[in-house]
C-alpha cells in the first residue's frame, strides 16, 4: 500500500531519492512467512520504514543528497539499519535531504527539493525534509532522520509529524555520513509519539563500533509514552525561546499546549537560559569546523564522483580540486570555507575556541534549568513552513530557523517535537520538549499526554 501510494503521490512531493520496492516486498514476504510459521517476531516486524539518505544501506545507493556521491553503493549497513533489518522492518527507500544535511528546507539537495504535503509551494523543513514529508504524506508510517542542529525536529514541526533527537550517544553513529560528529544523532520520525518510542527502542542500543555510544542508553520509552499522566512533573518554559522573531500564531499554539500540560497536572515555571542567545553563533562555527574535516574524505579517489581537470596536469591535487568543485553545492562549499578559516592558525582561539566556551555556558544553562524543571519546553521553530525561495539566498535567514533546536545538540540532551495544532495560517506548529541527558523517557511521557 505504501509503495502504491508513493507511486501515486511522490512525483509531486519528492520525498524519496530511491525507492527499493523489490527488497522491501521481499522482507515483508519473509516476515509473513515467519509469522505464519509461528515465529515470535518483534512488534514492528513487517512495518515499513523510510531512511534518510545520509545513513548507509548495504547494496542500496546512498548519496547524502550530493552529486559527489551519485550512484555510490555502500558495502555495509549502518548499525541502526542492522537493527531495523533484525526487527523485520522493510526499508522502503532513501529519503531526500539538504546536501550532507546542511540546511533547513531541503532546497540544498542536489536532486531538487522535497515539497511539503500540506502545501506543495512550501518547504518541508530540513535537512530531513524527505523523511518528514514521507511520514506526513503517508508514504511511510515511520522514518529515520538525523539531527545535528534540528534536522529531525524542525521538519517534524513544519509537517505536523513527531520527531525525536535522542540523547547524544543514544543511537549509534556508525554508518551515518558524518556532518558534525560531536552533534550528530539519528532518531525516529512518526505520526504518533508512541510510534517514535517503539522505533527509538529498536535503534537505541549500545554499539561498540561507535566510541561515543552510551553503554546504557535510555530505556522505558514505550512505557513512558503510554503513562498518560504528568502528576508532579515540573515543566520549564524557556524565556529565551519563543519571544521576538516567533510568529504570533506559533506562540499562540505553544501557549495553548502549555495550558493543556497545566491542566494535566504539571507545574509550569519559567526558566532562563541566557547563553542560548549565543547558541546559533557558536553552532555555525563548530559545525563548519567539524564538517570541513569530515568532508575532506570526498577527494575523487575513494568514493563516488571523480572529475579530471579540463586542462593542465592530472595530479592528485588537481583531481581533488576538480572533483570537489564539481561535486559539492554552494552551501557545502560555504561551510567548508567557513570551517577551514575558523580552524586556521591564528584564528583557532578567536573562533573555534570561543565557540567551545559558549558551548560550555549552554551546558551550564541546561544544568541550572534542570534544577528547576524536569523538562523544558519551547516552540520547535519560530515560523510555520515558508515558501520556496524565500530564504535560500540569505544564509542568515535560513540559519535562524534553528534557534530553538540547536541548544540541545550543543549540550547533547534529548529533544522531541510534536504537533500542537495549526497556526492562524492553517499550517502545523511544532512543540518542543527537552530533557536531561539519558532522560529520554520524560520526552515521551510529556508527548504522550499532549497528543
Ligand atoms: N539546519 C541546520 C543546519 O543547517 C541543521 C542541520 C542538521 O541538523 N543536520 O546545519
């Protein structure tokens, strides 16, 4: 049914870069046969899933939304993909994204944008717009996203879906094409909070292949999603997230959701995290710095595209320059240049060093706020889905979409976005819940009540 609907709807939405119908149907048939034979299978066995194309899948093209990886077929599975397969989940295909997960609208995909199923003239968020649109348009019941600065939560917000960034280290990064290694986390996208909890438990497993993988990842997520009460829970509204720059309809939807939480028995307090005002600036130094290093491996020798210079000698250096010049898009080049500049001798302390200090201040703000509240809440994104072309030529306007999501990545804490209804423009609004590291269950407890 999902494949049929994809054939019908996806030419307009363009959520998928590759659909793997044959393999998905074979997995589904295998699950049916094993179930008929009486085998005790996982709850999600047979439930299909879409995977963001920045996660490697053995034998299936993986491009990260970039021309530099066009046609590249990975020889191995990401650890999280191994868990999906082991649970019997058919992988429907790979979803579109901003090139190397850099962006907030999927307009930076080298293969053309994904459209928001709520309004095809509007962006589905980014970088994981393909995963969110696939779930919103019922092209898949579940999807995998990755979130370095908001790329699971912001697309979820603007498409009316649920998206979760687990605690850093909660889901293995082995087999993610790295953007910024100290920030990247994979996580679930779904239409309900409970569905995300089920999927999170499948992929949230310790992995010796990822040195930052938690040995004891958060548990009790499904139970928390089903708990249905908030008695005694302290909810902190973050003063710095939600004021100036937030669309009035977004703020109204947020305030209404906070009233619902109060009605469900939670104590609502206001908390202040003054360093959050500097999170965006710190992120846009740390991310390009790490990305410039991670993307150095795309050199025309090892993976995908190889371009030889049109004139002059063919040397390692000229092939690298020609390949990277042709293979990377403008946003990727912009960030590589920013990152190498920020890391260069003489600038390192002024830029990268200062950004790391801000990161510590943000972690301290979280620690102080979590003394006063069990979870923190804010709107996920300052606006509802904007129109194509509105921000793509203005990097700073594009970066501002991430003001509310980035602090969680800088501190490694988990975050969930769920729909809190529609704004006065008729478009969905996202409500963000943040919890202390390893307390992912609290996200599901709050989300389960709001839903
Ligand atoms: N929009 C943010 C950026 O452009 C977030 C990206 C992400 O989470 N992958 O960096």
